[in-house]
C-alpha cells in the first residue's frame, strides 16, 4: 500500500507539473517593476532564463516515477528511491528560496511540493517498514488445530 501511495503522489505531482502553469518566473523589465509570470515546470524559457529548480524538479520527478516502477521488481533500487525522493522535494523548494517571500510561491507549486513531500515520506516508509518476524529454522511447525 505504501508503494502504491508513493507512486500515486509522484504521478499526481508530475500531472500538475505537465498540465498547469505552476512555476513562477520572476523578471524585472524596469528597475522599479517586478513581473511574476506563471510557466510550466517543463518550460525551457525558465531554464534558459536562469531559473533552474522548476525544470530540474520536473526531470527528477520523471526519474523518480520510473524508479518507483523499477522498485516493484528490483528491491535494490529502493535505496536509490529513498535518496532521490527527498532530494526532489528539496529541489522543488529551492525555486522559492531566492525571493524570500510568498509571492514567488504559487498555490499549485505548494500542491506539487506537498505531493513530493508525501511521496518521499511513503518511499522511506516502504523501505523502513516493519518486517514480519520469521520463526527460527530449528523450531518445528505449529501443530494443526484440533478438529471436532
């Protein structure tokens, strides 16, 4: 269930990145004017304009989704997912750091960061989940229940 929720939140964050304009580009055409323009996370104009974190977040989220599906079959890849998921969340917050204000943070950007946080939580929870204790090999199996 934890792996399913991790994949669900990663896919939800990716869908928000693709279908909405949640990243905010800050530009100053004049000395006393600041423009906040919404852009897609996959927009190369953000990347070439010097705002790297949204595009890097989008690429890392794609890698995280692919790695999530790989971890269903390959258990060794879970460690990489447990490292990549928090890194993706932290990079999603870096877009807001230089502005030191809530103006550079769109509500959809908050939803994307929240979905990535939950995705990271469930990735780590699936990795560190409780395992069922196994009986030692030298113990005999339990007796069958009595039949009436």
